């Protein structure tokens, strides 16, 4: 029995959207995990090197400044990663006790609220970055324009907002409850074995 050509076309579009979404998720996962891993490693190595240098030679004059920049990167890339992997704070005991339909409604409300807050914070931080840019300040040791170091804040909040929007879409499209665009259950493995 043949399906109408319209039904096949819709399935083909859904398959294409899922493939594109899969590639986007894989690329984003690789980028975030790489940035987080390198950031934590670099921060630890820099702080250890500075302790050794301070005790035996001379302190690395730019270590504190670079550490602050690395902490910003780790924090705001980590925010987006946490939202995408459903590792953010939520009331799990209450959520788990609800029936699936109520869980879906609750996760939609949480995601809408989270997206609004994240996009609002991205807007506020963008205004702050533009004010910092107008002052033409540079960092004391490395002489990097200060506003450039703050851009990760905008990117992190905006990316987190997009992850909440993806969660909303995933819960509209799929029948099951999704905590994030990539995590259906709190107890799923993270899936970063390839790194």
C-alpha cells in the first residue's frame, strides 16, 4: 500500500530537520566540551605555574587577569552546556512525582520562563558590553580591550536562551517529556564518551 506523496514529503522534511539538528547538537557539544575542558585545564596549569613561579622565581604578572578571563569562559559556556544537558537546578522530587502530562506542562513553563530570563540577561549584558566598549578600557596586564573579554557573557546567556527554546520545540514536537533538547530523563548518560 502506497502512502500519499504529501505524507512522504512531511516525513522527509522531519528527517532532514532531525539530521540538521543532530549535526548542530554534535558540533555544539564538541565546541562546549572542548572549551570547558581546555578552560579548566588551562586555568589549573596557569595557577600551578604561577604558584611555582612566585615561590622560586617571579610571579607571572598576567596570571590573575588571565585566570579571571578563563573563569568567565568556563562559567558562561558552562551555563549553556548545563541547560542543553538538563544539568541546571530544578525541583526534581516534585517533578518526578507528577504524571507525564503535568511534567510536560511544568517543563514548558520552566523553559519559557528560562528563555525569557536568559534573553533578557543577554540584552542587559549586551548593553553593558557596549558601555564598556565606549570607555575604551583595556585590561591592565595583557592590554586586551575590556569589552572583548565580556562578550562571552552575552554569548553564554543567548546560547542558554536558545537551548530553552529548543527544549520548548522538542516538547511540542515529541510525545514524551524532554528535560532539555538532548535529555529525556535525568538518569540518561551524558554521551561525551568520544572526547
